[in-house]
């Protein structure tokens, strides 16, 4: 690379990834940790960039890409890429990359943690104790739902879905799955059972949403689907908010159609503290922290940095998103 390419980074990223990019590129970076780059700044920066390092908080759409005259690569530090118009990028010959694999186990850990926390009402119980309301041990006080031996339905048996299934096996759960394609290998190695979506919803005690967010999966779980679930069932969503219709979920939780929900993702992020779902005691809500371990976030940043460098060197990056 005789002349250093210009790279724009849309947020402060872990130092090892930044150092790697600095060696080979001229870097500009949005330095804030907690505020996404304003659109007008991104629009200005994109005109000069050969490479873009971005997060799921940036909307990379046609209008932005029209300004990206030099751009050769968009490297997303996430496995999901629903914020990027991959077709528009591809029409312009811009490579899009993402970071699958490195966050699988961490996200599966969080999914299972959220399942356990929701089933056993951990957040509610902790607040109860801290408010000084714990007067005595009582037979039915803060009773939840058994996880061990229950039936888990996984919607979307990708890498993370399989990693959740492995954890569920340790809890002696029966694991059903619904996926675009049947996965005979996983059926053999993990003992998971393929079902259609309606049967999965009817039979599961816990339903985990782990499918990618696409026009086809938008509102996949709505009023009709929630009505099929057991009234004792728990819904967990660690994929994307828009896959579950939030108005329908609110009404199902409020009216006791289902028992509880654990949500790491919301249609609008950050979710407003006034959102109706957050008024419900049977909701455990987290701020999209599925992959948030120190080790994993560093790995994701390094992987995204490597993809950017590979593309700028004219190599095919390890994980390209195809339209
Ligand atoms: C992803 O990678 O898509 C997660 O939602 C954030 O790690």
C-alpha cells in the first residue's frame, strides 16, 4: 500500500484494533464512546474514506453510499448487518464484511443467562431484597419456572442457536428448532428436533429468538404466534427487536397470554425508559449486551480491522456479506 488509505471509524474501538489500523491507514475516528456519530458527520467523512469501520448503530443506506465516492470496504463490527444496504454497496463494488464466529459462545452465554434470569425472576428478586421487602422465607415467594428438564424452542439454528442448544443439553432440556433449512448434522450431534414454527410455539416452555433480521423475519412473532404459546411460556429475544412485534408482546405479557419475556434487543435502540414493555414486572430487559465480554469485543474489533485491511490490500476478506 504505497499511499496510506483513509479509514473512518464510527466509534472509539479497542486499542489493539486501532493500533493495527493505524500502522497501515490514515485514521479518522468518532471519539465518543456513548454517542453514535451524527449523520451529518458520517456523511462528510464518508466522502473521503477508502474504508469504513462501523457498528450496528449506523445506518449505511443508499443515500449515504451515494456520497461514498472512494469507498471500497465497509467493515461491520457485528455479526448482524441489517443496518447496511448490502445491495446498494454491492452495486457500487463496495465489499461488506461482518464478524461471525467470535461472538457465538459469548452471545449464547448471555442468551442462557437471560433465560435463567427471566425464568427464576432474578432481577425482580434482587430489587425486592434491596428495597428491604424480604421479611421471611415463604413457600411461594418469588417462584419462577423450572428450566431443568423443560422444552426449549430455538427459532433460527445458526451458530448461536447451536451454542444455546449445547447449553440446554446440560440442563436436560428437550430442544426443538425451527430454521429455514433443516440441519441433519445438528440433529445428530445435538439431539435437536426439527418442527414447524407453530408446533414449536405450542410445545415449548421457553422460546429463544435467534434468527437474523431480514424483511422475511420482521414481525415473525406477532399476535397469532404469541397466542399459540403456552400461558406458562417464556420468550427470549437476543437477536433483533423487529423480529418480535412489541405491541403484540406487550399485550400478551400484560394479559397473561405468556408468562414472561427476556429481551436484550428492541425495535428502537436505545429503548425509551417509558416504553410500555418496561412497565411490566415479567420483563427482564437488557441494553443489547449479547456479545459484551471484554475478550469478545476485542476479538470482534480485531476481526473487523483485519477485514478492512484485507479488502484495502485487494484480498478477499475472510467474512464477506453477499447480497
Ligand atoms: C451482533 O453482532 O449482531 C450483535 O447484535 C452485537 O454483537
